[in-house]
C-alpha cells in the first residue's frame, strides 16, 4: 500500500476548516442555555447545519442527532485518504450495539430503542447477524468478543464481566487501527483515551472499596501509564502517577474522591473529558494533515453530547447553571 502523506489531506483539511465555522461554540451554547423557550434554544442548531426541529421532544432530539451522526461518518469516510481514521471513532457504536443486544437477549427484552447508528455497520446489520448467530462478516476482535460475552451471560455470568470483555476488545481494536494508520496524533489520542478510562476505573474502584484483583480485571493495556503501575502501591496516589501528563488535574481531583462517600464525581469527570479535548484541540494549529480529520471528528462527537446535555436538561426543567456545570470544553 502506498504510504499516505500529510499533503494528501490538503483538500479535506481545507474543507474541514470551513466546516469548523459551523461548530457549536461556547457562545452558541450560552444562547441555548439562556433562550426563553426550549424551541428557541433548539433553533440555534440551525446555524450549526442541523435540520430545524418543529417541536422539541426526546424522540425528535434522538432522531436529529442520529441523522447528523450518520451523515458525518458517511461524508468523511468517503473523503479521507485513510478510512481507518474515521472507523476509530465509529467503533464505539458497534460495541454499544453489541452490549445492548446481548443484555436484551439475556433478559428477553427488545433492544431496538437503545440501538445507535453511526458505527461501521448499521444497527440493523448487527442485530440481524446477532439473531442469526452469524458474525462472519465482522472483524475478528468484534466477533470473538461478542461470542465470548454472549456465552458468559447465557451461562449465568456477571453482566459486568461481559461488558469488560467487550470493552477490552473495543480499545484493543481502536489501538490496532490507530497504529495501522501510522498517525502519531491518532495513536496519542487512543493512548490518552485508555489512560482516561483507567483513571476513571481506578477512582470508582477505590470508592467501592475494591482491591487490586478487581482493578486488574477492569484496567486496559495500551495507555501511557502501565497497568501494573496502577495496581501496585504507587497506584494509591493517582495524582503522582498522572502528574506528568495531560490528566494531572483530573487525577488530582480524583485522588480526593477515592474514599467512599467523598463527594460527587461530576467535576472530576469533566476534567477527564477536558484533558482529551485539550489534546485534540492541538489539531487546529496544524494547517493540514490527518490531525484535522481526527480533531473534527472528536469535536462533532463532543457537540452531539453538548446538544443532548443542554436540550435534555432544559426539557427536564433544569436551570441554566446546573446544565452549565455538566458541559465540557468546546473545540472552538
């Protein structure tokens, strides 16, 4: 395969810079928060390229975001020199759908309303293959993880262990795809995502009073911080372990929350997400290259989350300040 150069991204980089002007900025978020009505808040999204909602409902919001997500991945996947850049971001929807189908089947429930579009395969494709017990058209890691998780639950195993199997496969498949692209920037993102996930797991495990044996089960390999460091005595001081990296502020906040009943995790989780955003935001300083694609994809994913946070919060009757506390840093 011919090596892809950063100059191969000139056209798509220019296109992305133009699309960035339509992103949900902090100023637009504030207008949504301070709007007099829910419908007025939703109209701000038209400036960002979304379809206008005739009425704001949970079902309508789900449909709006699902359509936007599907369109995003369809457009970029057909435009980038290496589609694996896009697939790294799509994988989470495939694994989400697998978890949903496996758990629903175990209790005899209907999974349809919880399935999400945006993955490498449509929700219908995964559901059909799952029901026929024929996963040969999917990647090996995905197929093997789904089979193992399904067998665990069918055998009366702990649903959490089934989740661990799928999570481990998801992050390993992400790591492998990022490595295959040769993009140091994308690989750095995946390593940071693994660190963030492990930091969250370490804090939650400590709050539940779980020991190193449990932590060894849930931690993921492939991050900047080695798993054995987190399960050793050094791991007790998370602020020291993560001090030299982008998660230092989050780790410091998390260390103060490791005792049972030590407080809410909201600010800690926001710091985790903001650390990842700050890493991805570096892409805006690079004129052209795969960094523009990676940064924009993360920006849109964050935008979907912010839109849901604001509009769902408003529909639930939450005040602007309460919703504002839950918002993350904006890409632009």
